[in-house]
């Protein structure tokens, strides 16, 4: 087994930032309808629009859980603008393995979820 596969398995078995946050700024849940993976993300955003804390509750395959765990580590301290700039390539680089076409939605579920959370925050602020 190569190092990257071991990393994914480790994050699958022991996801970083797992659990809910008390009094989050935003909570969002998403489902990958193709495979049934689910992800809930809680965010605490500070006054400078940076991620102060993140809590993830993943339910799914190793790829989606590892992707959520790795992304959660990367997001702490990042500005919302930096997060908006993240792409599919960033997720693939973070995972460190080639993702076959059937698993791309699994790997992308966390990024899709976080970007929807930021959109929700923006819409709330416009009200």
C-alpha cells in the first residue's frame, strides 16, 4: 500500500475536526445522490471572515470522508475569499491519488458543501 492510500485510510478511520460545533455561524448538510454519502459541516467564522473553527460529520465512503477531513484541516484560518478560490484540482492534490470518474463526486462533496455554506452566509447577510 502506498503512502497516499494509507493517508486516506487514516483520515477515513480518524477524521480530523469530527463532530458538531456549539453555536456555529453556519451549518449545512449535503448528500451525494449517486452513492448516498452525506456530510454535515459546522463553521464558526470570525469578524475578519476567516474560518475560526470547523466541525464535520461525514457518513460515507473512504474518499468522501478523507476529503472532508483533509479539507477541514486546510480551511482553519483561511479567508472566505481563499476558500471560494479552491478548485477540484486542489482537492485531488490534497488526496494525493488519482480519482476515477465514478468517485469524483465523492471527493468533491466536501468542497461543494463548503461553497454552498459560503453562499448561504452571503445570502443571509444581504437580507
